[in-house]
């Protein structure tokens, strides 16, 4: 009886798991075989916003009078010191690319169940400056967008929106500094590619909305483009 390479690989992973079990990225509990990245308990306790169910929700109101945006939704409320901050930090700073894809898929599955949440033609991640992406090795927003694209209609597009100016991290900046920090940071390459299309703009955490506004302003250089926004977390000020 022949054994497939896939079966051998699974045996090997199971053996390694006996000594180095996969842990929940939020609480460090051992994951069961069917769990990925986050355990069932932490996923159940995730402080979901459910904003995708409510037009005119608080994250949409951030952009009112600033830039035309169709819909905005965030997966969960982001709080400093919480176990979900640990999850996001592992994604951004500790090489856990799998977190971005898995969390994007989880949120994408929930968005796909909402008939009133507009379906995108393109899914565009907020870009990192090439210098920062080279240092980190990946763009966490692109990983989230990749997960979303697995569950939603629309094509993952990473060549239309570019970051042309290197900016320092927004993490410790105040509201005014965040808005000032992203002025004229982004550019659109070949805006004709998204003319008349619905674009879903993706980022990891929404705070003041400064980065998203900067992206949306340049995306609106394309004629008749519609823009919606999805993030994993929403950090209330």
C-alpha cells in the first residue's frame, strides 16, 4: 500500500505537534486540530462590532464630510492590553502572517452573509512603503485582504495604490499628528483600471481614519469609483 506525500507530511506535523503544539495567538492555549490561529473560546469572546449590519454606524461617521465612502465595517473593538492586541501585534511585528489570512477569512465569511454590504470588484490593501515592507517582510493589510478575497467576490489588487512617502509609525501619534502625517503620502497608478468600480479598501486597525482618508482621496482620482472600507479592529479614541 502506497502512502501519499500529503499523508506523510500530516504524520510529520502531528508528530511535531506532540512536542510543539500550536497555540492560540490570543490566549496561548493549545489549539485543537480543527482550530487555526485562534481558539474557539477566544473567537466566541471576540468583541465584534457587527457594524457591517448597520449603515451609518460609528466608523462610517468618522468619514462623513471628509471623503465619499459607501460603507465601513470593522471586525472587532480593539483595546490596548487585551488578548486581541496580542493577536494583532503578533501579526504586525512577530512574523505571524497566518493570522492576517485567517482573520481575513473569518471576517470575510461574515461579510458574505450580509446582502446589504456592497460586493467589491477589487480588494485593495493599504500599502506599506517599500522600505518598511522590506524590513517587515510582508504587508499585514495585504494578508488580511488576501483572506477576505478568499471569501468575497472581487479581485485582490496590489498594484493600483502605492505609498510614495515613508512615514513614521502612527501608533504613538495624536489625532492631529495622524491626519498631518498622511497628507500626500499615497498615489494611484493607472486610475483607469478602477474607473466605475467598487473598491474595498483594507487595513488592520482603524483609529482616526487618517490613513484611510489619505488612500480614499487619491483613489477618487478614478472616475465614478465607489469605495468601502474594512478593517480588523476599531480602536476608539
